[in-house]
């Protein structure tokens, strides 16, 4: 069964901490994405990557960075966590060259206190 | 700015009812429109629509796209409590990017 795996289901971090959210896919997909999901706002794209070591800003990149050193792994980094980054974070991947075909991870619910 | 708007944001119906969820969009480089169902965890794929007027069906769920009026609907007939979920509409806009609507929270009461 193909999968996108996010390393943590729930995380609680303190304001100012550096936070790493990890995502691994086993489908050999070219594209990987990080979204955050907030009530009433839907899913908003933070960053995406269409190849190893490549990254593109999404709609809300401020306060975040990403790393893609290997094709299967895409990491989201909160350099200095703040309470307004409390949210559900969803990772997704898709094959290149198509207009859809996303597979999502189960999400990480991050609380910053 | 690319935009996807879903309505209603929340809907409560009784088991057995038929529901229609709406999704309208304004985007610059449309490739396809997708519907997802999200229960407690990861959104799961329902439909991908690329052509106008062609209905896609899966059991009690169906969806259709109107590229002239820039909207799609998702129909669920004979609803069951297991249909309770958030339904997400998304539009693929070049370079693999998906733009999502706010979601519709559907609650089916027994």
C-alpha cells in the first residue's frame, strides 16, 4: 500500500523552539508539498518541491523553511516557533506531469505554547 | 490571485437525504478539479474532473464540472452516517500546485 508518512501525529512545542516536521513517501513521486489546515481557511500551501534540492514558496512561506536532500523525504522547518503556527500540517506527494494525483499523509497537529 | 470557494461551509442532514456540495473557482491556469473526503486523518481522493459536462460516479457519489461557469458540484444520494466528513474541493493550477477551498463540513444524523 502506497504511503506518505509523517513522523509525528501530535507535537507540543514552546515558543521560540526550532521545530522539524518530517515527511517520507514511498511512491517515487517527484513532487512533494507542505500545507497547513486551519478552520475556515482550508488548506494553504506553505512550500513545495518538484525535485531533489529544489523548492518553491507557496502562499504562506513566512516563518517556514524546507529541505529536500533525498527524493523520498521532505522536511518542514519552523525556525522559531510562534503561537500563530499552531495548526494541522499536512504533507502530500504527487507524480510529475499530471494535474492531480496527490496522496496525503495523516497530518501532524502542532501546538505551540 | 487564484481562488476556490466552497458552499455551504457546514451542512447537517438526516440519514437518507441527498446533498449537493458546491465549489466555484477563479484561477489563471486550470488543469483539473479534484474532490477529497477528509475524516479524522488524511484527505482521501474522490474524483478528478478535467472535462466539462462529463459526470463521474462512484457508488452514491457523483460529480460534474462546468468549465464555462467555473464550478463543480458533488452529489451524495441516500446519505449514511459514514458520509460525515469534511469535503475538500481543489483546483490544480500548473506546476502541480493545488489551490483548496475552505471545505464543507457535512454531518449526517441517524
